[in-house]
């Protein structure tokens, strides 16, 4: 007799309904996960200025320049007071930023590879390095493209003839040129997509407008913009309609340069327009904005006091930069952080923000700042050492009082900062300078003799780092070197000295 079959339709219905609920819940969870992933992968706007000093914004204490839009963004996120570039001049700083590597790895040590400064004052043959970023190096733009980002570089590139092979979908204005040779009014640099400028178009304004166009065109995509302004690099060229405003202003005790003030306001006005467009497009809350500069301010036109030095020196004024990160709702507003950071940290930071992987088999010297930005975690940052290596020369210009000597902004050297301590090592004379930046931010009190233990500990760590990175140290004598002339000129007794070297600011 066949086994009786009894179907409980109520139970079947419940079972089917249960399975349907599970399927729906699974889909919702998957969809929800994608939403979370989108939130974890924001748009990225990186604003990178040129020769912009540590105190050239209102939020860092300028008493003459106006930067209300940058100030608002800075105060709405995390301000880094001890942020550094990886070099004291343009090209090597940018190579470090894009590669995530210190200078010995990519070998861009200077602007160009030729000797700098009068040959009779250079004791050593410099290490020429290379003038271009090796295209085999994967930039953070490469890594973002792999995750679906649309990437654009807008403005100064300075690392090759064409930035597109280095991970960018769009290039507006970028060539190997380091400055607008004719100034900031047309004709603009012979660079992609900068033609058809009106007679009174200011270059800084144009780059901000191009940024807005790119963002608008890619509003449905995830995007990353590297807005690398030529401003405020020489030639100093005032925005004409702002000149009278600053001429009528009472000079500050720190800043009073009218042309520089107009150039800075043009940057800030553009930032305001870009943020307004982000708000109009509904993109502001999911856009991270990072802001910094490639090296210290231009000595003849601005001041980083109480920091010593300026662009081209490896004192604090030449390498310490303004830096903030703003992400509404994710980075708590009103924060200040004095943990030292450096340019190579931005590569892993940008990649982590974008949920992008770091490249395989490519050294990355930086540490991601994302845990610090989002959770306040300092792991790997609090007491690590950071480094600089410059095996070349940078000739002096008119401001000589804050240089190691009056002939060069910098001679070949390596630098280490660890905690509050900073050690300079100059190769020509094996000179050492030791400073406690917590107590002496102006680097006025050299403690290399008084604290020989700290000096020697840092020197050993610096030498070990040079060995790990195969950092070349110049040692071959320059046959044209004239020691007597060098010493006399350093002492200021060579009255007939005429430096005919071509300036490459």
C-alpha cells in the first residue's frame, strides 16, 4: 500500500515566504554593502600649490593675505601643523608625492640635472639624478584608475612631457615646464587645453574653471582631481583687479607683498567656486578635499616666521607646509594634529580613501593617514623617523640671512626628523646640526655638541636609512673648486662676486 502523501499548504507557503524574505534580505544586504562601499570610496580633490609658505593662509596666521574659503575648509576638518614636503624645491617634491617614495628611490633630486650655482664654490660633484619620473613607477593615479576612478591632472606637472602615461585620463595644462614663462595672463603656457584664452583671463582662474568643468562632466562617476596650481610660483604676476585693494591695506607685521596677496586670493576665490559647484551637484558630502604645497615660500616675497628658511633650504621654512584634510561627516571638524607627516604619506592615504590597492613589488615609503583622520589612531606615526636626501646644490638668491651660507640655499645634505628632534648632515664638511623643534622651532640653537648622544643616535639611523635606500652621497671633488674663494665669499669679503647662474626657481 502506497505511503499516504499529506501536503500542508500553509507550511509550504510559510517556507516559501521565508525563503523569499531571505533572498530579499540578502539582496538588500548586498545593495547596502555597495552603498557603504560607495561611501568608503569618495571623490578626491587634491589642491596642491607651488611655493606656498607655511603661514600664507589666514588659518595659519597670515596678517595680510586673505584665504576665507581655505580657512573654512581647514577648520572644518583636520589641520596638520607639522606637515612636510619631501623636498625643498618643486620637481623632487612632486616626484615623491606621486610615487610615494623618497628621493633615492625615484632619483629626481633637483629641478633638472645640471649643476646649480657658481662652480668655484661647489666643493663636490653633485649627483645629477634624473629629470623625469620613471613611467614604470605606478602612481596613486594608476591605482585609482584600476578601481574605476576618472582621474585628471590640472595645472603644473613638471615630471615629464606628458602626465597621461602616469595614470591620468585627462591633462589640462601639464607639461615639463615648472612655471608660466610669460606670466599668468595670456598667452598661457603651450600646454594641452589652455588655448582660446580671453585677453584678461588669469591662469589661476582658468585652472579652477577647468576643474569645475571636469567635476560637472563626471558627476556620475567617481573622480579624482589633482589640481596643481602654478600659483604662487614666479614670475610674480598680480591679478590686476585686486591690486588696488591690497595697496590700500595696512601692511602686516608678517606679510605685506601686494602681488603675492592678489595671487593667493585668486587661488582662494577659485576654491570657493569649486566648493559651491560640489554643493550644487550634491557631491560635497562624498568628496574629500586635501590641501598642501610643494615646498616652502619664495623668500623674497613671503615669510614663514618663526620658521627659519624658505624655498630651497632644508630648514623648517623650506620644507614645512600648510596641510589639511576635509571630509564632511567623516573627519571631525576643528581638529589640529602636531604629528609629523610627509609627502610620501599621501600615496597610501589616497589609495585607502579610494579603496584602491597599493602596487605590488613597488616600495611605498609613506604611512596612510586614514586611521588618524577617521579614528584618531596614531599607529605607525607617533615616533617614526622621516627623511630628506638632497645630493645637489641650489644657488642663492637675494635673501641670504636664513641660509647655512650666503652662496647656496642648500649644499648636498641629508636630514632626519624623529619626534621633536631634527638632524642636518651636510656632506661637504661632514657638518652636523641638531635641533629640538619642540623647544626651538626657529632652529636657532644647535645642540649637536651639547647633546652628542642624540646627535650620534640620529646620525646612525640616518646612515642606515641611506644604506637601505641606496642613497648616493657625493664624494668626488669638483676640479673647479676654489677653496679660498669659497671661504672668502662665505665670509662676505668677495666683493666682486657676480653670480651669473641662470635662476631656476
